[in-house]
C-alpha cells in the first residue's frame, strides 16, 4: 500500500510540472519516511549522493555529450546534409534520402535526438521547402530522422540503460548498430516509394556532377574518423566504452581545432554546456536512486515479478503490454526519465519471462524513439516546430507514414531478436 501511495505521489508531482529528478526524490523520501522514519531517510540520502554517481562507466555519458558539443559548436556537422544531398541527389526523393543519411551520420557522433532534430531543422528543412517538399512531409521527415541519434552509437540512452541494467555497455552500443542501419534503410525505401507515387509531396531528385561529388568527400571524412574512434575500436575490443568515449571527445576537439572552427573560447563553451547536461543527468540518477531504494524496501519489484509469473498468459502478450507502456511514456517523457523511472521495475519482469536484457534495451530505446513522434506530445515534433516556427499540427499531419514505418521495424525486431543480438555476439572479448 505504501508503494502504491508513493507511486501516486510521483505521478501527481510529475503532472504538476515538477522536474523528474525532484519528483522522484520527493516521493522517494516521503515513502522512506513512511517506512522507517527520519533516521532511514537521513542514512539513505547521505549514502545516495555518492553511491548513485560513482560508477566508472558513468563517465561515458559526459564524454559522449562533450564530443557532441564540440561537433555542434565547431559546425563540423552543418555541411553533412549538403554533402549527402550531392551524392544521393539523383535518387527519387533524393533530398529526403539525404536528410535520413545526414541524420544517421549526425547520430553516429551525437547521441542526442533533440540536438539532431534541431540541427536538421536549421539546415535540411529550408532546402526541402525550396525544392518543393510539402511542409507536412518535410517537417515529419526531420522529426523522425532526429530520433535515429538515440539508437545509432554513441547513444546516451543505451549507455544509461546498460548502467541501470548492469549489462555490458559495449555490447549494448554495438547492438544498436544493425537496428539503426535497418531503420535508415526502411526510411530511405519509404521516401523513394513516396517520391514515385506522391511526387507533389516528395519531389524527384537532382543530379550532381562527379566533380562536385568528389569535392564534398572531405566533409564526410571527419565523421568517419569520429565513428571509427568510437564504434570501431569498441567493436574490435581495443578499448573499453569509457576509453572509447574519451577518444571520441578528443578526436572531435582535434578535428574542430585543425579545421580552424573551434577556438579556445568555443572549447570552453562546449565544456560548460556538457557539464550542465551531465549534471542534469546525474541529478536525475540521484533522484531515481532514492525512489528505487524505496521500491526495494517495499519489495515492490519482487511482488510484480511474482504476480506476472503467476499469470496464465503467453509471455509475448506480457512483453507486448510492456512495450505499449513504453510507447505511451515516450509521448510524454524524455528517454532519460523513462529509462531511470521504469527499467529497475520492468527489467526483473523481463528477465523472469526469459528475454535477453540486451535485446530488451534496444527494444525499449526503439519504442521510445517511436514515441518521440507520436501525437499528442511527440517531443521531436515540438523541437522541429520550435526551430522552424511552423505549426505543430502541420508536422503531426505528415507523420503517419513514418510512424508506421518505424513501428513496423519495432515489430520485426521484436519477432526476430537475433537481428539485434547477432553483432554483439561477434564482438572480440
């Protein structure tokens, strides 16, 4: 009963607009006070401030954030869209295909969905509008492409899940590669099909000479270097995830400095911005640790596992319900908040049902990805609308085919978990 009241208090605080970190901390402290009084609360709070953020692998998150900040501030990624548009411009819907590829490349160096959507909104969307794309299609495409960043390594969401679930960060990051590539291919196929059958919404591509194609290769080379500095060394087993993230941040700093786009002042701005985001995540982890300890004391997770185990239904129906819950949460909450709030509760249930935790991690991130474009509160749609000044309802109106495409990918990966688990299974130990 105390656990139910604590959960209701958490929902009430979130509904009132309290930040997730403080909502979890307040409801957790209230629950602990009800269970063991002030002494229990004080002892827990004193130990939580250290134990919740002293994981060595947690350093991976600020390093990936810093790498993305260096890239964004030095404007290395600004020309990605132009470069990809030159190479794939001749394809049906070539400009739309370029948006997807640019989003995938940006995701491979960022890990932030909102940052990817914001960058593409300022570069790709105006170009699509000039070429004749409908506002609905262009805005929806930028919104869905931005979500690729939370799946393609380096993914902050996958790192956070790995830390919470106590599974290999390296294997989980690598597990996101194949689903990410398949998602890119599915979106490209959809855009080409839309261009062939709905040319007014997705105009035909434009051919570019080979001289121009060769000249823009220098733009994509830094991205490939960064991708190799992180994912390549990680897959080969040369470094740990923490070391790989530090190498990525250093490589981004060097590339920006060598190209003359990153001054000492810019580097300082990047450090400050990365520190702010990292502190925000650390505070959320602290609040979740307090609330999670309350749930542990009340044996709520154990009770849920026992209850689910006693249900006389297929484990696949239970998993379907869990994924639908994540889809709904993805419409309203940030991925970080979703993972920290739910994984400690859901993961024991999933493992008890016999599902692989690495597979579940990728599925959770993919479903949250779909939630970020789902009405009424798809976060990426609001990001695109804010950066472009376009009505939110116009972008939501064009999201249906992309929503169906990504939901289809979730279903395929859910039915065939070996697609997710194959590549991490091939990693060097």
